[in-house]
C-alpha cells in the first residue's frame, strides 16, 4: 500500500497536534530505592509510578527497566529488555494503561476488599455450607 502525499500531510498534522497537546519526555529512568519508573517531561513535570501498575510492565524485574529509550518525538518510551512500549498520551489519558486494563485492575482491587461485615458474612455462610444458592425463577404457566 502506497502512502499518498495527502495521507502523509494529514498524519503530520495529527502528530503536530498531539505534540502541541502533550509535553515530550526528556528523560526516563528507574529508581531502585523507591521501585519507581520516573519520566521527566519537557514541561518540568515528573511522572513517577510503580511498574506493577502499568500495562506491559506489571511483571518486570528491576533489571528489565534499565536502559529505556525515548522515541524521537518524545511521546514514546521503549523498554528493550521487555520489548514493551509506552505511549505517553495514552498513558496519561488512561492513567497507566488502556481503559479496559485499568477497569480490570480496579475490579481486582474491589473484589479483594476485606471489611468486617464481609468477613462476618463469609464466616456465617461457611457455617451453613457456603453461599446460599440463588432460587431459580419459575416461569408462569
């Protein structure tokens, strides 16, 4: 498939618009003491996060996070040892992962919440042989 001049110019316009909206990364590193990835942006803002909270880095070891590269546009970070890429606009918009991935993470956290009421209900259900079965809806005759 050949790229037309029109498509090339349109892509350049979209890229320029994105670069005008999001600050570029100027430095990236991994701080072993705090176990955090740190991205410094051209705006002076530093983004710091735990790798376990980021899609694609959640199973990374500290050595996997060294030697990260910044893309020429400044909008991408590449971790060569993991062959993982982060796109800063998406990272900032989805808060460290795609919306679907982040929803799954929130669901995991909510499902594992332990409260005194939840613990008491689980103990009571255990005494009775487990969670009560739901009654099947009967259809009218």
